[in-house]
C-alpha cells in the first residue's frame, strides 16, 4: 500500500474565478468533461466512493432529454460538517460544479437537497444563487438550480430516499436496480453527487486531471476535506491529501492519548491504536466521507458503540427487516451483555447478525451498521463485556 | 428474451420479469412475505433474498428484474443463514401467541417460522414492554400492532387498490408503525371498512371483528328465532376455506350446513337483491322521467348504486357533494333485515323482538353498515350480526360438519326464492346487468337484446367498463324514452371508482347509471372472503357466479315469485310509501381524513 504521509492541501477552498472555469467547461464537449473526470480517478466524496466520471457517463448515455443533477447536501453522518463549511465559504463552486455536471450529462435542472439543520445558510445561499443564475445567463448556458430542504432524517442522505423526499414522499430507499442514473428524481435520469464531489470536479476542470492525480494514491486520488472532532486539540475542517496512515493522522491531530479513531462516522470503521500504523485512510484501507472522530483513553468504547447503535435504531427508516429489527437487537443485545444478563458469547451471535445485516439490508444504512459494530466489538471486547 | 441461470438451470424470460418469477418458471420456490400479486413491489421484508454471482450483497428476488447472464443461487448457506435471521427478527417483534390467534394456521409468518425458524430463537423478545395499540374501534375489523411485521401490504392496498390511504407508515426506526391520521382510532378516520387490508395481511395484525360467539349464543337461546341470509358471493368462495379449490359452487351444501348449525330459517340475500332491482330500477326510471319529461333540474344524475357499504362510505368521505346521486335504496342485506323483523315476523307470526337476524357476507363493511343508526327501520336493529364467509367456515368446522360429504339442500320459503339476476350481484357488473334485464323489459316490454340475457359488455375484470343501450319500441307509459341511449358505467375497486368520480366531477362523463363496488372484482373479492386472494382466484369465483346464473330457471328479478308476492301482500309497489319506510335510506357527509 502506498503511504503518502500527511500533507495539507488547499484546493476546495481556493479562491477562483468560477465564471472562467465554467466558460472553460462549456467550451468542452460533454464527452471531454466526462473523460477528464474519469482520468482524474475522482471517487464520490460522500463516503460510498462511486467513480464520479462513471456516474456522469451512465447518466449522459440515457436517452431521456429530461435529466437532473442533484447535489446531496444532506450531510448527516455523525461527525461530518465539511459540506456546511464548503456551502458557507465557496457555494459559487458548488453551483458551478453542478452546471459543469449539467453540461456533462445533459441536464438543465439542478436541485440542492439541503440538510434541514442548515436552513440558516439559506439567505446567504440564495444571494449566491442569484449571482450564479445571472452569471450563467451571461455565459449563455441553459441551467438553473433550486434548493429543497430536508427535515432532519439521516436516511434522506441515501440517494433514493433523498429523491423520495424531494418528491414529497416519505424518505425511504427505493429498490435498485433501477439506479438513479436511469431512474432518479421524478423518475428521470439523475446524477446525484456530494457537495464536495461537485466542487472537486470543478477544480479538476480548472487544473486538469493530470495535476489532480499527482495527489493521493492509485485507489484514492486527490485530496479531501476532513471533519475532525473528538479528543483533539485542533478540531475543525482540514483538507488533506489522501493516502496517509491513521498513525500519521493521529500524530498530527491526536492529544497524545488516542486509543481509537472512528473513521467515516457511525457507518464507518473503528481503528484501534494497534492498527494505526498499518491502516491507510482511503479506499484501499478505511474510506471516509470526511468524519474523523478521535477517542482517548478516558472514553468507554461501550458508550461509543451504544451511542452509534442508539443512533441507527432511531434513524433506520424502518422499512426493511434486517435494519429495523436488527439495530434494535444489536442495541438491546449489548445492553444485556453489559448488564451481565446475557453471556459474553452472545456477542458472537450479534456479530453473525451484523454480518447478515451487511448482505441483507435494503440500503447502505442497514448494510453499514455492522462496520462500527464489528470493529468496536472486535477490538474492544473487554470494554463491551465488563 | 433474457437468459439467466438459477441454481445452474437455464431459463429464458421476457424483459422486466423478476428473479422471483423466473425461479417460479423453473418450479423453484422462493419464500416471500411482503410480496403480493395484487400490489406493487416493496422489497422490504427481505425474506426472498437470493445470491447473485458477483454481487456484493444478497438481492431481493421479488424486486430485482432478471438480466442477461445472471447467475442466481436460491439455497446457499449464505442465503439460508440470512433468511433464518430475518424470520427470527420478524418473530422477535411479533406477538407470537399463535394458539390464541384468529389467524392460527392461516398465517404466512407462522408458516415461514415453521420452515425456517423452528427450535430455539437467538434474539430478544421486543414485544414485551412496548405499549402496543390494539384498535377495536371499528365494528368491522381489529388492528393489532403487536402482530404487525411492517410489510406494508395493508398500506399499499389502501392506497393502490382503494385510493384512500386511511393507513400509512408513521415514524421511523424502532418506532415505525402503520398508523392512521394523527393516530386516531380507525372508526374516526377515512377508512371505508372494506377489509381489503384484512384480506392481504399476512399475520393476525388485521382481522375482522368476529361475532361467532354472539351468534352461537343466539342459536342456543330457546327464546330466539334466528334467521340467516346468505349473500350471493359467499356460495362461490366458502368452499375455499373448507377444502375445495377456488371456483367451486357450494350453495346447496352451505344451506344444509347452516340448517345443521341450528339457524331456524335459512334464507337468501338473493331475494332482497331481486327486490333491490325492483326498487332501484324504478328509482332510476323515475329520476330519468323527472329529468327528461318534467325538466326537473334538481334531479341528480347519474344515479349510483348503493349496494356496497364501502363505496357508500367512500362517497360520504371523499365526494359528499354527490350524496344525492346515490340511490336511496338500502343494500340487499339491509332490505332483508328490515323485512325479517316486519314482513317475515308477521307471516310466521313471531314477535319481532325475538328474531335475531344474521347475515353471512363476503364483506367486512357490512358489519359497519348493520351498525349504522339509519338501519333500524323495523323498530329494531334490522341486522343483528354480520359474519364473513371466513367466520361461517369457522362455525362449520366448530360444529364438526363434514362439509364435503353432506347433502345439498334448498333455501326456506317466504324470502328464500331468487333469480340468476340476483346471484350475479356478487360480481362486478352484476347489479348493472340485473338492473338492465328488468328495466329494459319494463320500458320496452321485451327482453334485453343480448344472447341468452348475458349482457357481456358489463362483465369482466376491467377496472372501468362502459356500455350504451338504445331504448327502442318503448311502451306507451315510457314513450318519452323512445330512442334514448342509456349510458352506463361500472367500476370496482375504489381506485377505479375514483377515476369515474373524477370524470363526473369534471363534467366529462355523460352517464345515467353507474354501478360501483368497493372491492376488486366486486363482492367475490370482498374483504370477508377466504384468504388468500389474487386475480386468478377472483376470476374463478366470478366464473362460478355466472355459471350459477346460467343454471337458474328464473333469471330476471321481476320474475322472482317471492318478490311478486311481497309487493302484493305487503309493499304494494316499488317505491311505495311502505318501501320508502323500510327499504330506503339516507347518507351523511363525513370528514376526508
């Protein structure tokens, strides 16, 4: 595995003339834009890491002329707050990225689905959106963006639940296939991308794919914005090159007593101290949508796990059996073990359940509950039992 | 064609076929739970998971379309372990008091448990300590959330088939549940009591409210004279709960069984169905005359049938401005009830207060209808207890009757005679056909111009049907209708009713007479009929209904001798003062939530 070390980067928040980048993009053909995103190796920054170029390519190939580009700004993963910062500081790049994506896939309409708790950003965003619309009119490109508000459900960050929510329905994930690229919001071909992905795409157009792939590793190209929280003297937003080890990360951000790092939020993985050195942050190791939570030795990993399970038990949409009931069983199960009402070997049964949930749940939420559960139970068993 | 492999066997299917359907073609059974032939795909229970080569996760076979080159395995260790987990998880949030449950041995979760989750269960009981709601507020059904497994079949039924959405999903995560508007009791929301959800609930979370014990008490009460009436659709479906295949007519055996159960008189709703035709047909002709000859602008047309209590409540909730368009005729059940405690009591010289009137219905809404305050025109509750087809089957089993081997018997007299026109009330289009057979003959003096009286344009399973009948050669009394084209329409399932109502509201439907039944297929697909139901089963029941009609000697309502007699002896003539007192009713506006 490559290890790039820890390097701070300034790409996302870099001041640019977004009109200039857009003019450049609109001068390219759809295929050229897509090729350059493909060449960059950009993977989705929301956490799942689907290659952005492929997503655009599939959506562009759809025959229906009525297409959408949707910006997923429902930043709900516990410990993630980088999209808020991006929207607050460089929303012109979010809108610009959407327009470029629109050019690439052939969409004239963009929708930003904004997390309910970020409503306070709206007045500022509306001002930015106005100047974006004016600018795009000047350039002579037919594209407009509208904002839709979420209402605080974690599940609505899941792409198809997000579409349902936009359509005014209960936010529940859909069956796949069909995938959003062919049947998305309002049943139209849709490319749905994370806030940061769109900004990164715009920066790739500005600097070129060749420059972008200088950063990061083969599996994890470029840099990424991290939301750093927990037991750290320097919480906040940091843009870092991908490919560092957890150890290097902890050396920079830890408080000297870090015993574990939760990478990727509640749906991510818990890396214990003994694996810091061997674990790379990125798609070759532990992927993350940005959430990095550090825990020092004063923290009970039982409490950490309990907190996550409690979260999932609340935030499951409740539609499918493995997730709705499985989360409750995991939560109540660890409680029983902790209280001594169930044998410690009951944890083995719960691990098997977590494995089933990973392959049986309908969407990414239920499928990823097992990540945190297994990595915490696997690495901190004694803290769960005693 | 798409070629795929399931368990190493090649199968070719058309595009859009699900993996589940493709497996069925190979005679490979995959268990399902949330899936239902009548409803859209949900894919939420996950019981039907299978392994697809190359896929990261298992896939729901009910929700995944087959694709070329797919390699599926339905019975791997991975699949079996996951499935066992899923069934056990479902059981952990389901109150498994099976031996007490009305659905015992007719429960899809129970049979899955039997196949996949016998022996010790790993998971904790999540039912205990939860404040589950058991809603007994409706006279028609009970909603017990502690048995609900959130498959959402009921939710899909209520919105897709019935266009009501009285129930929907509320809350998320562990708190997710199937709920009504603001969690109100089911008796206080837009629910029509049609019972289609009851028909499709895989567990005991939705069941009809049973009155079996009350009926047994009445039967064994020496002071009571218990009269029973049986609806047309019961006789073509009852057999399904007693070991017959769908589509078997068991009329004669049913009559014998009812007698053996101890009912004092076994009579037929078909009699009052014929009576309904006389009353409703006359009402239609009178409305047409008032509108066409007298130029009365206050006459509401089209006129709607009023036999289906689910449909009535639908109009009361959703289209109250059309209440004057509903025929004022009571349903056959309620006409029968009103006459049982008046005409029948007098004829048999029985004190009406001693009569207990029971009806066997394919319907749960009939339980609500019998409870309506309007339905007491005999001076008593006209129909005391309504049992579904399913409840009758339970009573027959309880009494130890060897249904398959008993003799056939005939209905008792006075209100027991019927015609083929009445029998077909049980299928969508049947009331229309029966009405046309009689009304056409009244107006023209001739039989309807259709071969063997079979008015085929109004038959069949199309959601909305239309027909036009030209009235020619009218008799002197009806000369004003000469040359007129009578436009009629038929809908079944409230989603189709809504289509017609929308057109009428927008002024796009020039109908004179519209028949609507709340349930898919009409009463044969009623909410009180044997479970399971699907289009194939309903078609078989429908075929049986029309075959019953064909086998009748009398096939026109106005030829029913008991009907002729009751007008002569008691009611005078259709729409007479006495008829209005006993056989007609009115409706109320209700809230639309």
